[in-house]
C-alpha cells in the first residue's frame, strides 16, 4: 500500500506542483522507511502503535471468532487511543499551507532567505 500511496503522491504533485501529500495511517503496518525519495511529505500514525499481527487478525475472520476475542481487541484499542498530538500536527501542516503568503522584499532582505 505504501508503494500505491507513493505513486498517487507522485501523480498528485505532477498535476498540482504545490500540493502537499500526507499519508494518514491508523496503525504502523510496515517497517518505517524514509519518505525522502518519494513525493509523500509525511506519514502520520494516528494511534502511534503497530497493527495487530496477522497471527491474531486471523481470529477476526468470522463473527463467532470476533466475539471470542472482542474484549482483548477492545483492550488493545483502549491502550492505543488516537493521538491528539498527531492530529494537531496534521492541523499545523494545514494551517501552514493556508497561512503561506508571498514574501515581501523588505522581509526577504532582512531575513536573507525566502
């Protein structure tokens, strides 16, 4: 799925050069890798936790088996709530784009960059 997201980010940024592409994931489901060679600006993990392993998820295949492990999974969700920090980071990225303004010459000369 990361490769698909990377390809989509590339397509989006080709069509809209100034676009930002943030990949929102509920769980970490892969070994973290650098996004530098991709067009993904940042990967945000909403629960700051790994996904339940496939050896456990196989018990979710039927209604009856889901009922048997319901308490265990509910506990896992409670132990790994959505992170307000990660949501705030996403909002901060959005605010940065919304508040971006054209530089003024006087400020550029004072700061030395733009």
